[in-house]
C-alpha cells in the first residue's frame, strides 16, 4: 500500500465562467508553487467558449465574432500551448494543479492525462486511444474525443488539463479548425456509445482515475478554496 | 556568471522556442523570477531564474527555436568568471564549481598546480570559516532545507552549499549530493605535486573528438571521481615506462587452509578470510627483500621508504578508489585482513578520510573474485609497481616425479615502471612472492 | 534465517530439550528457550522455576515439558492463578539466596502483579541493598489472532519502572544466550518471548552451555548503507523481509535488532545512523510511549548531526489489539508498510 499524495478536489456544479475559473486556477497554481497548499484537481463544465493557445492562427476561428456571440459563446486567448478548442455544456473539464517536483516531465504529465481519459472511456464501454502520430489527446479513429492542453507555471506546477466530450453539442466545433487539424474531426461519448452520456455520470469515474493515475488521495477542498468557482457559476 | 539554458521539460522534448523575453540586458532579477516564455511541442511555460543577479546577455532572438541545453542567456550573479552554470531548475543538477574550469596548460612540462591539487587542499583542511552560503540560490521549493549531516559535511570539507544543486525532493541537497561533490580524490592526485598530472591530462582529454549522444543514446556528465580516475590513469600510462611480468603460483595449501579455517577465523576475528591478506603479507616480505620495488622516482631522486603502506584497490559504486593500509609491514596477516575489511567497507560507504587514500608505497589489485584469469593493471603513481592477484583455478599441473595432478593455481602478475626497476629485479621480486605463498605456513600467523 | 514450521507440540521426543532439535540440529525459538532454562537449572541449583501449569502440564506452550521430572517439585513449582503472589514469592526467595524464574502464562497477565513488579521488585535493591536476581519471563506479542487479552507487548510499562532489564530477542540463538545471561544477572530481568516466533523460527543454536549473549547489546542483522531500521522482536523478521524487497529497488536497508529494549545499546544504533543518516524505528509496542519512541529520541539527541532526514517511527496505535484477522493485520505494521515507510524516508 504505497503512499498517495493528498490533494484537494474541487467539483463546483453548473457552468463556471471561463475567465473567473482561469483566474482562480492560476491563483491556486501560484499558491501551490509556494508550497502553501497541496495539489488540487478542479472538475467542472464551462459555458460555451472557444479558447486558443498563444501560437494558434487567427484563421482557425471560422465564425466571426458576431456569430459566436449570437450563439451565446465567447472567444479567449490563453496561456497554454496548442490551437483553438471548444469548451461547453456536456463536456467534462479536468484541471489538475500539481507540483511536478525537481525534474519536471511534462510529456509524462500529458501521457497521464491521456491515460485518465482512456480508462474513463473504457469503463463506459468506449475503446479510445492515443495517437502519437497525430497529436496529444485521445481519439476514436480520426476523431478526437478528448482534448488535452497544459501549461507549466515556472516549469514546476501544471495548469489547464483535459476536456472530454460527454454529450457536448458537437456543432460548436464547426466554428473552428479544431486543434488546428483540418482533416480530423471531433466526437463524443454519446456518439460513440449510442446513448446520452451525461457529465454527472462520467465525472465520478474520471475523478477516480485521476486519483489512481496521478497517485492522489483526494479530499474535498476547503470552502474558501471552492468559493471563487461557485461564485462564477453561470447556470 | 551563470549561464541559463533551454530547460529539459521531459525526456522526449528536444527543443523549445523562445516566445518572449521577460527581462532585457541590464535588468535585475531575483531568484525564481521568470526570465522568458517558451513553447515546446508539449507545453508552454515561463522559465524562472535559478539565481539573483543582473542579466548580462541575451544569446538568442525571440522566436528562435533551439535544442534543449542551449545557453540562451547569461546572468551575473557574483559567482565569478568561469562558473559553468546552473541552468533553470528543470535541468539536471549543476556541475562542479569553479575548480572544474581551471584553465588548461599548454606545455606538459609546466608544473602548474593542477586542478587536482586544489581538490587536495579542500578536504585536508576543513576551514572553521568554511564558506557559509549567505543566499542559497532557489533551485526548488526545498533547496533551502539543509539537513544536519549536509551542514556537517559541508563544514568539514569546506564546501559551499550554494554551488550544489540538490537531487532530493523539491531540490533538497542530500547527504549523497554533498559526498559526491566532495569525494576524496582518487589516489595519486592527492600525493605531492606531480609534474603536469591534471592539466596535461585534461588537455588531452579535452582534445578527444566530440560525439554527443544521438538517437537511442543516453548522456550524462561524468562525476568528479570518474574525471579524477581518468586523469590519473592517463597520466600513469603516459609517464611510466610500463612493463609487465607474471608468475604462476601453486596455492593448493592456502586453499585448503582457508577452507578448513574460514569459519573459525570469522568467528574469532569477525572478518572474512580471503586470499588477499595472505598475498599482501607475502608481498610485504618481498618488498622488504627488494626495497627498490617499494620506492618512487621523484625527479631524478629515488625515494625509498623504510615502511610499507599498502594500497588496496577497491571498486565501489562511484568507481575505483585505493585506500591505504598504513604501516602494513608492522602487521600480521590477521591485522592486514582486518584493516582491509575496514577500509573496503568504509570505501563503499563513502566514509574514508582523505589521508586514508594517500601515501601508498605499493599497490595490490585483486580482480580474481570477479572472475579474471590474468590482468594488466595500470601503475598507481608514484609507485614503482602494482601487483595483480587474479582468479584461483584448479588446473592439471606437473608435480613431483613428472606426474600430473590437479592443483589450485593462480596467476600473480605485476606491472612495473622500467624507469626505476629492470626485468631481473621485477622477476626475482615476483619469484619471492611466489616462494612465500608456496612455502609459508600461514596457520600460525592467522591465529589458528 | 529459516522460518519453517516445525511440528507443533514437540512432545514425547525426550525429556531434554536438546532432544527436540530438528534432524539437522536446528532449534526453534521455543526449544532454544527451553535449552537455556534446562542448562541453567543444571548449572546452578539455586535456580528455581515457578508459574502456572509449568510443572505437571509442561507449560501452556510446552516450554517446560520434562522439567518437573528432571528437577523435582522443589525446583519446578506449579502455582495458582495469582500473579501478584508469584512475583512476591520470587522476590522473597531471591532475598533468601535463590535465583527464581517466574513465568507468566501470557504477558498480558503480568499486570495482575503490576504493583509487586514495579513497586517491590524493581526498587527493592535500591531501598534495602539486598539483591533480587529474579527473572520474569512471559510469551508476548500479537499477530496470532489471540486478541487483546493475549497479545500485549508490556515492555514499555516495565521499562518505565527503571529497575528491570528487559529483553525481547528475535532469533533462537539470541533467545538462548540472552536468557542465560538474564538468569546469571543479579538484577531483576524481564525476558519476553514473542509467541509468534516460538515455532516459526529455527536456526543453528550453540550447544555450548557457556555461550552467552550480552544484555544491552544490539546486533546488526543485515548490513546496509542507505537506511537504518531499528527494531526488535517479531518485527525484526518483517524488517528483513522488507529489506530484501527494497534491495531489489536499489535501497540498501540496514536492520539493527535491539535484542535488549531496556537499557538499549545506544552505541550500535548511533553507529548505524552515522553510516546511513536515515532512521526508521519500527516497533510492536504502541506508537505513543512505546520502546521506539525512546529510541527515536536518542537518535535525534545523540546522532542529530548525522541525520539527512527526520527520524521516522512505525508502530501500531495505542489501541487494544483487534480480534478480527483483517483488523489485526491492519493494526500491526506489515512488510508492505515497512517498505512504504522506507520509501518515504529515502525520498525525503
């Protein structure tokens, strides 16, 4: 029985505004950097938003701003790597804020995020896989079911994470060249398994695999840690 | 001066792109303050500074993509010229401090104090005012935690802990880190100035063609100890006129004696009975009969000690080390066995004192237990010879009356310096060792 | 050290314990204890034995089988269930020049004679100058599904008294040599025999009646370089097992068997910490105030400058020994727990 690292679990219900969540996540990461708090794992959903990494090309956003806003979405440039992606209702988003230790291995962290997605999908009956020949993420044939994007704070603490399509409205992805790959599409658990896969059903399974894969012993985060996220709930 | 490199963020990440400089030339930086933003094919991050100081040079342009390990920036942190750099905490631990970068001398005849000699002084004289790091550079959240043994070792060996990047959790400097930084130099480099040991050897080492690691290969920097061993071996091979002689010894009686009495010996004396102490004792007698083999050449003077300090080569996790049984000529076989067992154990646990690896007048190496039949060792300078005890094997041999019988035999050989001794002497010396081993009754000397 | 099960009971093999060794001459822990008692009874006629069921029945664990027949009822006495009286009798006899060995059927019952042990036996020489060479012996320890009335490790209670030397051997040869030393020592001594080891451990034990193991001398049962595990009793064997697995992971653990838990051999312990700089104190007496708490203090106090990590302790909580097997297993430190503790210690 090997020791697991204690970690805080934040699972605010509803749709959490992207900006506030991003800001709160960075605050947690800075406190983790200073060893003030333990590792934490944030599990949530966002209202519709397109996010782009710093090197994403502008022309990967296919809809103009008016169209996006009319549909109730937003666009954000953020500090992770990678291209345009979409977050929205029906998509399980997991942000592990972990200290990587003296010799950070970012590639290993990404592989572990992929592993969490693979195991979660397998438990639900969907066989998915990595495709090192294409891009980080988790795939069903040529379609991505889980996007992964990570940033490190001072090379030592992880930010952002993974986004697994459960019963996401996939028409949103028509608005972007998803992950910068024009020849590849996206899919979801609902589409692959053939029944409505709600985030509530997938979330506990994913949390368990996050704990196993990253060697964490999660406990509920203190109220004042979760409060900023709860305050940002949109729906 | 600290050189900042493109950090290694994971084994498979081989290059990074500088997205944006966060500091310009001339800017002050604090420890752990972000210096620049990078993007790799896996992750983006900002890279923090390992030291406090002033940015002196940006070596690469924004937008440039460079391999991991490339120097991209220089920071003046007051550590003086020639420091070869801590990189961002993500990289492998920083290499040794300034002494590793001693300028390389051109001519081999110069008796410039070699880098090796600087190492001699440090462990020999633990200064009460050993440099206390006033500010420890931030190399991780726990790099400032100095455990009691780390502080004690640093104090005793005069090590500035600010120059060590810890390999412990969170960048903590561990006992092993300090021991690795302060390992007693391999024998030979600690003896009084040898003409051009360090720099000349270093010069030749540096001139070797470079073949960095490629696809499917791993790379790691060599340790101080390996560096010192390399320099010593190279110097010995270049400076001595090495010749080699071997004899075959019938050790049947010794094997029987050992088999019969090893348990009693262990019970009486608490150490295992091996052949090495017996061979050592026999060799000491031969050295006393042929003192020239116990001598050294100092310039144009032959120095002949009246005592025997026997170096015993010990292999351990960091490489090779030669602890010395001082005054071995005054010991019987039991005393030698005990001394060897103690030195070997402490060598392997990195607990030898500097004076315990200096001053050998002759050296014995014993690769036999590892399975060798015959070896050609390199002389442990400044000795005149080194004796190798190889593996004992049962062989068919010719005995009295031209009969053939099976006996335990062993090849004992010696590499010797032809500048000092000649073939006849070397051979007679070995013959004496052989004679001793074949005729002495060790039982009494072993207290059995 | 082999830990094979010898046929239980060992009855009818001959009265003398040495006749009960295995075919290749090895003795179980139990037989080693019996041999020590027998040899000392033969050597010195002042040595007498008393306890519940030790005579006619041969002892609850059959340690003293055959003793009554050999030494007679004047020297091998069956007593009523009266621990206080057993100790009191022993003290009185000792004052009169006898060298009594008082057995408790289980160490758990010693506390029925607590006052006689702590107020009288441990202090008598200090108060009156009269020596009381009493040996108290008892089967102790858990891990045998005997629950909280038959599994206690009482050594901390009696170490506290200050006037009693306490031994907890882990190996048969140590058991024999130490018990003999205890019987020959003029001080009150407490010899605790771990019942889980009685029949589970055997080894070659000296047949020389003069072979003694000194009291208050620890022994390095497995040399190592990276981490020191200081322990005693049944935990020594678990530590050795963990050390084997850890060696496969590149962690070299040195196992120091205290053998005597009061007074402890500080020098051996500190010498080990000087080598490894990392200490795990593993003990079966309870975490708070158990023997290991003292050992950890000594290390912190006297080997501070050699430490590369905080001193760690691993012991069961201060709680009754559970009866349910999975609960008892969770209660006692297991090999996996020791490995995990060493992993944490090495990574500090």
